C-alpha cells in the first residue's frame, strides 16, 4: 500500500478487518470479502470526515452514511463499535435472533444505521432522497441548522441494479452537490468476476449524467482523503468516487477471490491473515489504543453539536424561524388538517378528489414533497407542480415537486430516503398497474416503518381502452399481502379525503392510496367519515325496520353498486359494509368487528373489481365474491363494465342467486 497513512491508521484498518473476519466466522454466515476491500475508505471517512454526535445517533444535522452494499454489514458494525454505538458482544451476536447486528443493516434496530439496506441499489436511491431532503431543509431553515453531507457506499452489485442508474440520472439532474458516493470497485461479485456481466465505462456514464467522477486507489489513504475533500468542494453536482480495490484485501491466500464474497473465511485462513496483518490470534481483539486513535476527533464533534444546540436555541426566538422549525420537526401525524367538502350526489373520480385534497395539503404542509412518475395530469399532481415549483438543489431548492420521469422504482425508494431523513412529508404517484415496478421499495417502506404516501390512480379494468397491460387485476390484493402496509381504496370523494387523513395520521407505517379513473357518485355516508374509515370497515346501509339477514361487503368503486342493489332488494334485508382498508378493520376489537359483521348473518357476499381471494376471510367458504380473476381487455370502460358484470342489475341477480 503506497500511502503516507500513519502506522496507527494502517493498524486500525487491519484491526477492523480482523473484527470483520471474526464476526462473520462466529456466525458461520456473512460476506467478509467486500467488507475488507471497502475498509480503508470507510475507516478514513468515519475517522476524519463524518460529522455526527457520539452521544446521539439521531441528531438531526448529522452527516448521513448509507451502506447501500448492505451485505458488507460487518464493516459498518465494526465502525459503529469503534464509535461506541455497538459493543464487542454485539459483534459476537452477528446474525442471531434479536441482536443489534442483523445480517443486513436495519435502521430501527441499530444506532448509527441510517437505512435498512439489503436489496441492492435501494440504499443508493434512499441516500439520494436524504440529499434531496437536506437541500430543501437547508434552504427552508438555514445552512447552519440543516446543512450536512450525505455519503453512500455502493458495490459492483449495486451499480448493476437498474434502480441505481435510474436514480443516478435524477440525482445528477437535480444537482445534489452534497451527495458523495463511494463505489468500491473490486470487480468481484458472488458468482465470479464482474467482467462476465458488465463492461460499462462508469466514468463516462456518470459524467454524462452530470456527476463529478473521481477515480482513486481505494486502499490509498492519501487519495481517499483528497477525493473526499474534492467531493465536498464540488457543490453543483453529486460526486462518485470510484475506488479501485482488491476483494478481501489483506487476506493470506484469497485476495481477489469470489469465494470470500458470501462465505466466512476458514479458521486457517483467518489465522494466516491475522499473522500477515500483524494481528494477535485473539478473536474480536480491539486494542484500546486503536479505539482512542479512532475517537481522537470526538471532543471536536461534541463541541460542534453543543454549538449547534446554542445556535438553534438563539434562532427559535424568531417567530418566522420557529414556525418553519416546527413544520420541519413536528410529526405530521400530530397535526389536524382541513379537507375539501364534496357535494353529495355529484360525480367525482376519486383521483380528482385526491387532486383537490393535495391542493389543500400543500398549503397546510409546507414540507410536503413529491410528484408523479411522468403522469402529472392523470395523477392530478399538475396543480401541485405548478403551485410549489420544481425542485432543483441549485436553482430552486425550495421547489417541492420532484419530477421523477418514467422511473417508478427509483421514485418509491427515493421517497423512503426523504422519510428516513426526517422533516419531509413524502408522496409519489403513478398508475396502480405500475405498483409492480415499485413493489420492493414499498415493501421497504413497510419494513422500515416509514409514513410514506404511495398514491395510485386508475385502479381497475375501468382504465378501458389501454387494455390488459394497463388494467390492474391482482394489484390491490398483492399489496394487501405486505405486512405493516395500509391499502386504502375509497368509495367516493368523501372517503378519499378521509383516507388521506388516515394515511397522514400514521406515524410508523406507509399507506397505499388507490383511486379511480372514472367518476363515482358522492355518497350519503354516516358521519364522521374519517373516524369510520379509520376503523377500516363500517356500515353504510342497513335495511329499514328489520335486522339485516345478508351482508354485502364492497370497497372503492363497487360501494355505490352495493348500496343501489341493497335498496332494490328490500326482501333480502341487506346490510352494506364499506371496506376501505382491510388492514385497519382486522386490527379492530373483536366487539367492533362483530358489530359490523355479526357472525349470526350467514349469507355473505362481497364485490370488488379485482381478485376475489382475500374477501373469503370475511364471507367464509360458503360465501360468494364477485370480482375479476382474469386479465382485462382493450375496450371502452362502459363496455367492460357490462361484459364483466359490474352493474347494479348484474349485482342484483348475483345476490338473488347467492
């Protein structure tokens, strides 16, 4: 290694490599090779550059570091141990049940972990979302209160995921000058050398996407330090530092081998490697002098935090600043918003109701940020875009509309980054059928307990002429399978506003909001609608002067059909239940669920313009469900409505035969 790094720095990196090898070996599971090749850069960044509070991992103005290469978690855990956020005992519990050191980093589990990263490419996208939040808040508050860098470490596997390049194009377009990405290019992946699958010239590619590109020897500490300084000085565009490294650098016999990517080193290899690196044979050895050397900057970091506290306290006496500070720090779930009023009996597509709700939200929530994946008119986000302006970190950092282009998966992951950063209320919109593109990022929203609003319009075969490629059939049911996710499908404009209110009231889980293309009648719903929607299901129609004998359940655009059919069949004594959110209803008390859907009512029917499967948990095996379990067709929506039987007349016949 040709470097003038101090002997203690070199020894510290070797100690980190020893901890990585021991951590993975103790679990008999993990990825040591990439963690070892990235160790030099990560060590220099953490020791000499990263700004954080050693006593408070959640300080709002800390630099963010995202390990997008989540399989290199043993490296991050070693650094967090040196930082005092983890212990050697935590390293010994690597990948064990209930430990603070899971196989891939999980941000709610471990102090110092900024994002849950496992699926490759998403950590990079989330880091960019954090950089967007930083740029906006730095302009909204001030540079001293909310100005920091966002760092990410990515691997060869990350850059091969399409989400990576889709996100990278946006980050260059948006001018994210405080986003600094290190690409550990060790040219090895699990199955072998990257040359088998990738010959991309990443310098040329990233320069074409308006990034600053630096190439260095990723094991040379002088080059690493200079690259970070150069990256910090470039304020108009993001920087990617391509560090050319050797897989499992320092190992005795396996440098450059894919065998080190996803498997522990053998005990013999570890002993030989430790001898080569000048380490003791003791497992999990962490000399005090190495800890002291690593923490030599901690006094300055604590002083900087104290100065920041004083600065903020002096600013909040200013009323205007205090108002902005409260908007940036008070959870939206603690706020009460006002919503538009919709005229009963009028016809309003629920996507248009969403657009009106968005118009009131943007006035009441000055930190609301988001946009559409190139479907602004269809998703009803045009007014938001035109009113709040288009975000660009250099030319319009206070713009709140994010133009994502046709990049649904990057959009959803970037929203997660906005939420992880804090201070921002994020939303993104596209057609429901494209939720398939977003699905893994939506899953990561739910896994990380992030209150992101994932908005989808054009929610059924009523899309019409665009045909089966654009007509969602299984999508609502598929999204309902994701744990910790609310799927809200409102019956009309009133329920649409209520669903928005319910979604914004969630402090620790995301919501999927599903809206129609076609107009729906504004219904006479029992009040208060928001309280009823918050329970997931509620009675919207009961037979007059008699107890119900038939349950008819519906969601979304089928609720008005259910009410019309129930009125036409008084002899069946039908109770109609609107079910805007299965997840919320399933969480209600047994007493409430029995009140809405009494077990004594044996005749049960459900209707929804999508897959029928999940409705059987309410109607039972003997119940009947009218839905659609096949792909649609290209035809006008009115024709498909008749063909597929989503009419009041057909529902009446279905109920009679049920």
